[in-house]
C-alpha cells in the first residue's frame, strides 16, 4: 500500500505531496520526506564505485522504518521523487516503471506554461495521474 | 496550362515543411505567458492575441491559396468547410469539425478535437476568462478579410 508520493525540487523545496491513506497526518509524512532528503544528499555526494551507471538514478530503498519503506528517484535536474510504502515485498522492475511513469507525468505538468518552476504543482490533472499511477501500481504487484 | 485540381489537406500537409509539435506548443505557451505578464489584464491579452492572429492571417492567406489551389467557394458553408478541412490541416496538422450552424447559415462553430496549441496547458483560476487560442480566431478573421471583395 503506497502511503504517499512526494516531489521535491532541486533546491529541496517541496513541489508536490500527496498521501493515499486516511490515517497518517501530513506532518508525519513531511517529516519522513525531509529525512529521506538527507539520505539522498548523502548518496549523491558519496557515489559508490559499484553504483548504477544510469543517468536517471533510481536510488532504491532509502531507509527502512518500523512499518514502511521509503524509495527515492533522482532526475538529472536534481528533482527528487520520493515514495513511502507499507508493502514489504516489491520488485525492482515495478518500482522502476512506477517512477518512470511518475517522471513523465511530472514532465507534462511542468511543460504547462502557467506552471512556475520552483513553485508547487497546482495542476489537478497531475494529481489525478499520480493517483491513477499509484492505483495501477497496487494492482500490478498482485501478479 | 490547365488549372490544377484542388489538393486535399492531407496531400498539402504531406509536402509542406513541418516543425516539432512540442516546440510549437511551448513557444506559443511562452508567448501567452509573456503577454499575461506584460499586460496583466485577461481582456487585453485576448485582444492582443486576436490582433497578432490578424497580422498572421493577412499574410497566411496568400500562402494558403498558392499551395492548396482551392477553387472559389460558392457560399459561407463551403468556406467554413475549406477552412476546417484544408486550412487547419495544412497549418496545424489537425482537422476541425464544423457544427452548430445557426438558422441563417451566418455563423458556425469550428471544433478542434486535438489542438496542438494546448498540449500540456492547464489554465489557472486567475485566468479563467482567457481565450487561450484566440490567435486562431484572429488568423481566420485576417485571412477572410483579405478575400472579401464586396460588402
């Protein structure tokens, strides 16, 4: 179950945050997302020799918490996508395609001439696309 | 030389030079954004887009007639059809449908199902009265004005 999805800009400014459960409050999710930003910075500044050579780096599990895991994805422009989920067993391929879909939805949203780069994404269609990507991710992993 | 038969929109579109659709949409979006920043009033922007379209239309009509070889239209209905099928196809790559004719046959609506100008665009709440594609109305107005010999 995906708990929330967040998009953070290159100056670590929040661009989009959407939660998909009723119980968790936004503050706790903000806190989780903030902590994962630190982990991302750490990974970026200390590239491992055996790290992935792909440009659009899928960062994998950032850190496991008690009940959920946090996954990260970094684009070339230092825009970070963060996903918090309570699922325990997720395939790498599913995650990569999830973040790829999220990336293309994000690209379409910022191509809107009325979107100001750096400000929050206010587009309703982006929120809807994210919701549908999240829904289809949940059903895809039952195979 | 015998007059060439009128070419359909597809035939003309196949032979004409083209531009990347994303570049086109992003450029038009940037123009509208800049007009909004400069003029601030939505009505002013609408007027300016119409005027820009008019200036384009008065020049575009010659290229259209030269490349498409359409014959003289008998009435306004035919004119609307030619604009929708040949004109839009030639310059935007999409055809429009003509609907909503009024009783006199004096006005109609051209509906664009798939408009390349508005890819990625979502109007914010502050610009709800904006006619984003008003440049197209200006183009049609300019082109038709050049053809009008009487009235």
